[in-house]
């Protein structure tokens, strides 16, 4: 497996669109991503932001087709093929939606899973290698990463408990079992170590309100910083 060099890591940057933010939420199933994203959208809209929620893979007509192809497949896809499928959908989403939307000030684009899911699922858990997946993304615009990523951390037991509550059918990834889930948690912790500034690791075992409060504390700081920057201009 390839080495993760400092040079490789440094090619990943957040897009520079003044007044707009690119955010992502990560974590295993049941961590609370979808619930917290909906709550954050309401909060940001009250602050007069235009908010766009995108899910990965998907978000464009082409991406939605890839989403069904990946999540509904009954046959085994290699981790390399999987990584490329996700990257393909992602590059389309970046060009067609994310970059265009961020160009309007006061916009917040929130992705329900983004590059870290590829690094964790295909790179770490499926064994392709984190450096290998980073290399696939080491080309514009795939090297654009969120300003901030909320990693909602829960353990595998709580994930199972919450998924049972949700009662949804198991898809391609969810059907892989407990050992795979354990690798995902290790993988996400590793991503937080690789990108300590961008990825914020939050304990998501508390109540919904507790997790929301932790998120909003960070978001408020982010908004205040933006206002200061505007005042200085
Ligand atoms: N902090 C929490 N405390 C209790 N239940 C939660 C919490 N976060 C999420 N849940 C519940 O767990 C289930 C999965 O949450 P969801 O937001 O769909 O997670 P994800 O999108 O990360 O898979 C939902 O039924 C949700 O209401
Ligand atoms: Mg969800």
C-alpha cells in the first residue's frame, strides 16, 4: 500500500467562496447524520442562509443512477471499482451543483457523507488503502474538501440499536456485518487524525439535543468569524 505523504495531504483544500460554506457529516449508520443535518438546515435558514442538502452518492441525475447501481447490486464490486464509482459521482456533483451553488454568497452546502466515506469504506475497511483513494481524488475539482466535517462518533452496538429503531431494510454496506462496522469506526478515527483541522470528532452517543448543541456551538463560531471577515473588508 502507498504511503500517505504530507505533500499528498496538502493538495486537499476547501473551496474559496467568500460568505459561503461547504460542510459534510460523517459517521456510521445510525450516528445521527440525517437528523442533525435537518436540524442544522432549520437553524441556518433562520440566520438567512440558503441551505442545500446533498447526499452521496447522488445529487445529480447521473449520480442517482450510480447510487442505485452501487447500493442495490447483488454481485461483488471490487474496492477499486467502488472507489472510482463514488469519485465519478462526486466529480459530477462538484461541477454540476456544489461549485455553482457556493458561488452565491450566504450559501451553505451540506453533504450527507463525502470524501471521508470513500477513504473509510473503500480505503480502510475494504482494504484498498487510504493513500490510494486520496490519489484518485488528487485532481481538480475532486481535491476540494469541506471547510468543516462533523464526524458523529458512536460505537457499533449503538449503531445496531438505532438502526433497529429505524427499521429500514439493510443495503449493500449495512448487510456486511459487525466486523466491517468495527473497521469503519477505526477508519473514521484515523481520518480525524489525518485531517485534524477539518474533521471535528463529536461524541454522538448523547441525546439528540446534546449533539445538536455541540454542532451549533461550532457553527456559531464559524458564522461569527465570517462576519468579522466581512467587517474587515
Ligand atoms: N443522539 C441520538 N439519540 C437517540 N436517538 C438518535 C440519536 N441520533 C439519531 N437517533 C435515532 O437513530 C436513528 C438513525 O438516525 P439518523 O439520523 O437516520 O442516522 P444516520 O443518518 O447517521 O444513519 C433515527 O431513528 C434517529 O432518530
Ligand atoms: Mg442517514
